[in-house]
C-alpha cells in the first residue's frame, strides 16, 4: 500500500500574521475541494496534518467528503523560520536556496535543514510504525519539510532540485513497505491515484 505527502495549496499571505497562522486562499481552497472529490481521496484511511492552519484547512477539506479521520501532529510543521519573520517572495526564494544548499548551517537563525529533515522523518516513521500498512494514508504539510522527506526516501542528499513546483498543493507517493517514492511531485487535483 501507499502513503502520500501532500503540501498545502496557495495561502492568504499577510505580513501582519505569523506564517503558521496563514489560511488557504480562495484558489488554494478550491484546489483542495477538487482533490477531495478524487477516488484516491475517498480511499484514505487516515490523514495526518501539521498543526499549521493552512495544513489543517487542507486536511479538513480532503476529509470532508469521505469522513476520513484527521490526526494533527504539531511537530510536523514547516522548517522553523521565525528568526527572520516574514520575507517578501524574492527574499524568501533566496533564503530557501541557501537553506537547501547549506543543510548543516542555519540561515539567520532558521532551523537547519538537517534538523528539519530528522524531525519530519522521525514523525512520519512514528506514525507509520503504528499504522495498518494495508490502509492508504496521507500526510498534509509543507513544501520545505516535504522536500526534505522526499530526499530522505530517495536516498539523495538534501537539495532544492527535489522541491515541489511553485504554488504548493502538490503530492508525491511512496510505498509503505519499501519506503520508495513511486511518483514525483504532482498537483493534487491532477493525480490519478494508486497504480
């Protein structure tokens, strides 16, 4: 059986609101509603969400049609970037490039990529250790830690080349038994489901 890692789609950016409290934009919510109607979304036995508002909103939309239970795990949040606060998109992209290129160092107080990777991997593994391997599961979270998880599962060094396409709302799939990635980042509303 398979697991999905799904990133939240587009958000309402508000420099006056802490990033973990940002919610989905209308575009992001609409994309999640389309994905919720797919056969794969109805097959999920459990959705595990980060504690950030945008991830929880995505998980709730995905679960609304099927009634799939949601487990919120605060520690599955995005890499901690609170040291710098809000960065405008061009500045953020440069910072993210540095974050991935220097995984053993901190960008101006950010959580190091190597530490964020260890955190997300350990929480995913903890959930899967008690999850029925015959039941499809989805983790709903964030692009940064999702990319770090994907690098780990692929046995590749941390690098931004493995990052999702712009806009968020993408997923990758991995085999629960082998922990092998079976599909690359795909928009969640376009994914056709398990082969």
